C-alpha cells in the first residue's frame, strides 16, 4: 500500500476477551486504550482495519492512506475523490495476503459513520476513531505478511467530532478498495431461508431485481388457496402466462364473476367483467416484458357492481379436471351427474353434462396416463421390470405397419411367480378376458393352484385378439419358462374351450391332460336341453369318481332325453368327468374358478392404459405374495388351513361307513345302509377304489374309516403338497418393487404406436354378456324368463297371437281392443231374447 510498510493486528476482548490493538509503520507505534483514543500517531501514516458482523455475515473494512481525504456518506457512495491512494476490497471469504496486500472477502454494512479528522494534523488527537469496537477474529500472519482471516466482526463507530473534514472525507477514483457501505437490505435472509432449497424470488434477490431494472420492484404472484375477495395489486409480476390464466379462473370461480377475454395473445392479456348486462367497470390488463421475459399486471380496475353469476363462460373442462382429480382418484366410477352436483354444491356454479364427462375423462387421463403416450414407453417399462426382477421374462412383439412400429403383444412371467409354481400342484387354468380401454385387446392368463386351494397367477399376456395364433404364441413362451414341452406334458390344463385354445394345446402338447370347465360346458348344454332334472343328472355324471357310476348316470340321461345323451357322449369323459381324471394333478376340480377369480380381481383395471394396467397386475401380485407369506406364519399346524378343514369334513363322514379288516392294511368298507356301496382300501398303497384319495392326495372317508379301525392318524397320509412347509416355500420368493416412470432408463428402441382397434358394428360392449341363468334374480317377484311362449290362435309354441303367421297370412291380426268392443255370440242371443238390441 504505497511506499509504506504497515502491519496491523487487532485483537480485542469483549466480555472477558483480551483486546489489543497494535499499529506500526516506519517505527511508529500507536497505542489505543480501553477508551479507544490514539495516544501517538505520525501525520501521514494511518491504517485502520474495521471488521463488522451484520446478521451473521463477516464484514471487514480496511482503509489506508497517506494524508488522503475520504468522505463516505451513510448511503455508501463516495462524495469526494483526491489523487491519493485508498485501497478497499470487499468479498465474501478471506483468501489471504501476499506481501503488503490484504484481500478480504465480506459483506460490509456501516450502521453509522460520521467522522472528522483534521487534514495534516499530527497532534495525535484522533477522536474520529473513538467508539465501540467488537472483534472476534482469527488471524495468522507469517513473515511475508500472509494472513488468513476467520471469524465474525461487528463494528460500531460513533464520532466525537463535528468537523467534517479529514482523510476519510473522499475516496480516489483508482482506489484499491471498493467500499460498499450501503445499509443492509431489509430483505436479508434468515437462517431458515438460508437453508431453504427454494430459489430466491425476484422480490428477495438483488440479482433478480437487476433483471427487472427499469420496471420497479414489485411482488411476484403466488396463487393463494382461496381468492374470495382477492385484491389485485398493479405491478405484480407473473412468471408465465399460465399463472395469469390460472389466477383469473380461480378468481372468477371463487367470486362468481363472469369474466371475458378481450385480448389474449403472446404480448397482452386483457379481460373485463361482462356480468349480467356487460357494462361493468372491472377490467384487467397484463403485458409481457421481453427484456426480462416476465408478465406484469399493468392496469387494474377492481370494482364490481354486478351480482354473483351462476353460469361462468371462463370455466372449461380442462381447468375443471384439475379441481376434481381427487374425486376421480377416490372414486374412478363416479358419474357425470354426481360431478355436476358436487360442482354446484361446492362452488355454486352450473356446468353442462358434456363438460362434466369431458372433465372426468381429462382427469382420468392425468391420473392414469395417456393411452397413446403409454404405448411409447413399453420398451422402457419392460427394461425396468426385468432390471428390478432378475430372471423374469418379458416379451414385446411389434409389427411394422406403414413405417410405424405398432404394438401387437406383451408377455410377462415374473421369476417369483415361476419359482412359486414349482412348489404347487401340476394344474394350470387358462382363460382370456377382453380389455375395455381405448384400443381394446385381450388379456390371456395362466393360473395355478397352490397348497391352500388358492389361485397362484403364473403369467399374463396382452394380445390383439383371442385366436389360435395368439394362444399358441402365449403357450410357447409359457412352456419355455416352465421347463420345456417334456416337463409340461405332465401338467393338467383346464380351460373354458376358448377360440383356438384347444388346437394350440394339441399342437404344442399332444399328450397333455386337459379338462373343460363344467360350468361353461353346462351353459352350452342348457341352451338346447333345459330342465332341472337334466342339470342334476349331468352334474352327477361329472362328479362320478369311477367309470361304473358315470356309465350309470349316462344311462339315466339317455332315459330322459336321447338327444341330450348324444350331446354329452360325444365329449370324451376324460375332459369333464372325475371318473377319468389322472392322479398327477392332485386336484379333482371341475371348474376353472382359479382363472375366473383372477379375472374378477382385474375387472376394475381392465379399462386403464396399458402400462397402468400392467403395473396394477404386478402391484396386486407383489402385495398378494407378501400377504400370504406373512399370514401363514401365524398358523401353528403342519397342514394348510383349507386342506385341514376338508380333511375334517371327510373324517366326519366316516360314521356312515363300516370297515372290514382283510389283513395287513387291506380293508373292505361298506355303507351302513347296505345299499350296495362298497369299496376296497389299501392303506399301504394310499388307494381306494373310489379314486378320490388317488386324485386329490387327501384320504377319503372310506380310507379314514379303515385308519380309525387300526388307530392310525390320517393326517400323516395327506400329500406333501398340502404341508405348511411347502406353502412357505411357495411364497418365499419376492416380487420386487419398481420405480416411477420418471426414473426409468430411456431405451434406444423406437417408440411404439398403439394398435389399430377393430370397430365392430353397434354400440361398444363394455360388459360380458351373461346367460339368463347367470343373471341375478329378483327374489321379491316372479318373472316370465325361461317360459315358452304359446300362441292363443294356432296354439303353437315360439310366438304369441300378435305375431301369429296364420293371422298375418289371412290379413287379419286380432287385437285386444276389437275383441272387447264386439260382443260374443252368447251375449247377442241373450240380448235378443230379452228384446234389447245389442
């Protein structure tokens, strides 16, 4: 600093801290006592170091000069500049000193500065420095005068002189120190704001204030929770145009004002209140400031003389959809009428039925995602699914249509589901269900049966249509995942005889066991051969456990209806009767309720977009695995609960059977009524001629009667697939959770386009067509459903008198009114005999 060599160390004790200040230059020493007065100083050598802490920020100010004059006002501006040298450096962090140059980084605020110092006086009367100095500084100075400053400094100086002249009355233009003594802004950050992750808004940042220089400093609009009786402020900034539109619509809704856009473009937004007559003074104008890319409220006449309006033209379906998102999320099936009632009840405004439905559709799309957009991310979803669940198989099949990649099929087999099935019985249910979404499609599922008689989904697939080709593609992937054709040939498949399914199974697994769902089989049988008696006889034939009983029941059906007998005998009994079922599946089920139950769970989500739909299936499976895994831990028995319940029912039936011991563990068991029912039980072979024990793996009532004779516990003969240990092993695998769509990796594959939906004639069907006997009946009244019509003219069945062919050919269709108006022959004779005319 000039030609002078000066060293300064200031240490002061406040409230018990030792305070020492030494100032030296060219052999001169300055001593400052507790009262802050200088006892000795040379005339042209002054160096002062002031450090101040304001609101937790370190502030250091150093002023040096050789007889210079510096005058600094309270506003931080330099009022006078002389030719002498003054150095001042202000930064936020102390970085060090080299040689005689000291660099101090801080923000400085001088609360009061009125000092006087006589020019050139060397009498040591330095009253301008008298005041209060609080210092808490850490300073290390080496031989090269290298200093690192750390600490908090608070400086408060009060002048003791009225003389305004002195070396601190002016600052030279080439001064090394740029002193900013502007008072700290009242908008300084508090500790909470300093730690906040939010960006400082334009009203809170000097940098943002510079961006709007020339426009003034105004507040930035923040949308309140309610805009009832909201007061607009001219000059308010809006970050973007959408903020203005959102604010206006909220204001109109909360206050019931019918506001209209007069101008709405990229530069201006002008609105006015039309009210009932359209002559009301309320108006608003916002303009766009290109320099700062911000919108500002320029004109505001906030004066309404109109009454509250019921129909607001400013409210549209897109805006309303944001207000009803919570309602749609809680109740996706809410009706448009209910939405209208809620809007009227909450905001006292009216909307049309069409707007309610459009708002619901937009809100549903915002919640579940767009149908078209979700197809684009199928590759990303498949990658995420496999990455989070290693070992799973996900297949996406697309086709090229006019240069576009169009979706065709999507297959999922989670590793946890595949591993769990290996611990279950070897029976698989196959079923399909149509999707109700925008682009349609079919859902194909495979469901197993675990040890507690519950369903266990294995794989699922979305295809374009249910036919032989789609079923074959699905089954080929399934067979590969389950170990190949040789292993899968030992499985048993049960289905509803879907289109193309039987042919696909015969081609892939020609020797596999197949079963038909008897419920669907009877639905087809009932259309041609109705009647309670035939239904009872058909069910007896299906539940017969050995061939002799089945043949007897078929003879009974033939005696009732020959055509019904021919219809059933044409279907091989191995598909629908227990008398021909094998023992490999360890199941005697006759219906495909496993798959039907799984489809019923997915009934409410089949109308969702494809990724949302697939994710809901995965989420259901993940929660089901976790729930079953934890529920079995509370069960203390060695056998699964539902199997144990079935075993106890069989044990209660032993009271009707009498065992006769033949030798070793061989018995003859007959019914106590001596009606000819008699079976042979071999406990060592786990067999009974009724075949129930062999089919299910659970001892039948005949075998349990023999075991009780020998005082043997029958539970030990239950097959191992029903054990609790096997159930725990089944659900020991975990289906792992997935991240949200915004965290999926972007794959390099092209975007997938949705498939072309086949448009069928008529109104789109969203519900499955039920048979008459499947519909719910009103128990309070009788209906004519199922009754055969009989004509009152020709006495034939199949039509009534209004559609009688004979009456139509004759050209005379009798009517009820004409019949009532014409008296009968007997009535005419009676009237004639009494002398009265008809």
